[in-house]
C-alpha cells in the first residue's frame, strides 16, 4: 500500500512541477521557444531583442527584425501575430496598429541577444 501512496504523491508533485514550467520566469512558452530558436541563428545586427508591452489591455511581445527595412513583429502571449508597429521601409510598420506609440505601455526588456 505504501508504494502506491508514494507513487501517487510523486505523480502529484511531478504534475505541479510541470505546471510551473509552463512559464519560465513569466515568459510564455512560445516566446521562450522563439528565444531558443534565435540563439541558434547567427547574431542579428543590431542584436535580436524582445520587449514586453501592454497594448489594448493585453500582454504582447515586440520582436526586433534581423535587419534593416523589415517589420518588427508584435505577438500576443500565444505568439499569434498582432501587427508590426515599427520597421519596414517607412519605419512605421505595417499600418495595422498605428496607435501603438500612444497606447502601448513598455513593461520590460524580456531578452536581448548577448552575443
């Protein structure tokens, strides 16, 4: 009987540990996966950077592009594309969130490539 109870307790602890790993340091898993992928690529110039914002009441992440004249993508917590508030030839993004500068609140720098 004791082995069964121990097994059940261990399973419960393991399940709780897995739940806690869903957000490493508060970073959504899909954002962490993108960071891990960026680490495998050659260093961007300027270095890759991800910033967290609150935009229209939602937590979003701004990903810098790898070079000039490319859009900087804004993704939600599930890494769904929201818009590109900056970048591109004009520097004003894709035009889908022209109010980003006025309505977005910068929360923190999430990650910047240290290489």
